[in-house]
C-alpha cells in the first residue's frame, strides 16, 4: 500500500530498517565468524581461549539492538502512523533471527555435551604407558573433532537467517523510501482516516 507521506516521514520510517541492517551485517556476521574461527582454532591458541568472549560480545550487542527496536515499536503510537508501522515491521523481521539463535544454541549444546577438554583428556590417559597415552590422546582428540563439526553446523541456520533478513530489510528500506507498507501489515494496522482516502495498492 502506497501512502502520501512527506520526505521527512519516509526518512524516519527507514531508520528501523537501517538499524536492522547494521545489526545484521556487523553483529550477526561477527557471530558467525567467531563460531567458525573458534571451531578451527588450535586448543592452545588465543582464539580458543577467547572464542566464547568473541561470540558473546556481538551477540549481546545484537540482542540489545533487538530490544531497543522492540521498545521503540511498543512506543510507536507517539509517532506518525507510517513510521510506527515500519518499526513494527522491523520488529517482526527479527523473529527469524531470534529463531536462528535458538536453533544455533541447540546445535552448539550438542557440541558442548559431547566435547572433551584438555583436563578431561589428561584425566583419562593417566596410568597408561607413554605409548598408550599418545594413542588415547589422538583417539580422544579425534572424537572431540565432533564439537568442531557441530559448531560449523550451528553457523548454517544463523547465516541463512541473516541472508534472508538482509534481503527483507533491504526491500523494506526501498518500501519506506517510496512511501509504501506491505498490504498485509496495512490490514493488521489500518491507516488513520486522514490517510485512508489517499491510499493505493503498491505495485
């Protein structure tokens, strides 16, 4: 649905989608990079020691941005109707990203449950002969490779959700710039009477 809104209103309506794009491109891609780097890092490397910090930092920032968007959308009735609807649209698009967080966390929990750290390996090889210790270490280390595989699999739903969300938010920025909102959203949140007479279906 296209509405006769001025340029300042259109610019304000782009803001939630531009914020979402920054969140998706910066924070969420950093989460993916941290997961991949952590899964490929050597156990005694600095990356391995700080991989959870590198994962948690962009995740916390992303969740903060999502929380801000939800809060702004909840208080959107104080703004122009067109702007408030676009804040609600940005909020609804975040559901896909949040669902990918849950799926990713579920996959990573499988890696965490099945993985063996260095202390566990040392405890299991104690009392064996040096040759047997070396063989057992290799065996347990190869079993622990499963955690790296799970971590790499966990990146997949996140990256898919990010790519889809980037496409959706890019389209939403274009819609806001043209003074449009999706027809389904206009049915859920009808425009005010002063705009209803001038609306037209978006092509």
